[in-house]
C-alpha cells in the first residue's frame, strides 16, 4: 500500500508500448498495464496512451493501490513487441507534473 503522505511526484515510471495499425486506426498497447489507446497516427495513439496512463497512475496513487495499475498485456502482445522495431515516436505526456518519465515505443508493421 502507498502511504497517504506520498505524492504522485514521488513515483517515476517508464512504460513500454507496441504501436500497430488495425482497422484504419493506430493502436498503442502498453505491455505493463494492458491499457490501449487509438489515434489517426502512431504519435496520436501514443499521446492518448500517455494521457490514459497518467490518469491511471495518479488515481491509483491517490487511492493507495498502485498495484492495481500493473496487469500485464497478453503474451501475444509481448511477443509482437519483441518483433517490433524501435519507433521514433515519442510520448507527448501531459504538461502537468506526471509520474511517467516516458513510453518506450516499438512499431509493428502488420501485413
């Protein structure tokens, strides 16, 4: 459990995400949390994922249940991440002080 006196800024996380195209949208899927977001481009999908992860982590810290954040993605997503190429897309994280240092992104080209 997180102590009540701890703040969001006391924690630092870097997450990993697989970005791929599906049904006309780009999907950014976080490996550590099994949270996904979509966008019209890889950058938009990763930005949306960063927003979701920031909110998720902040709320978990406030509720004193940081463990609830970590629910790994399915094995197939981890395997595909291993096949992906490092992406030049970087996460534009929310301007407010966040506990997320960044998101390491790999892109997968699906046929």
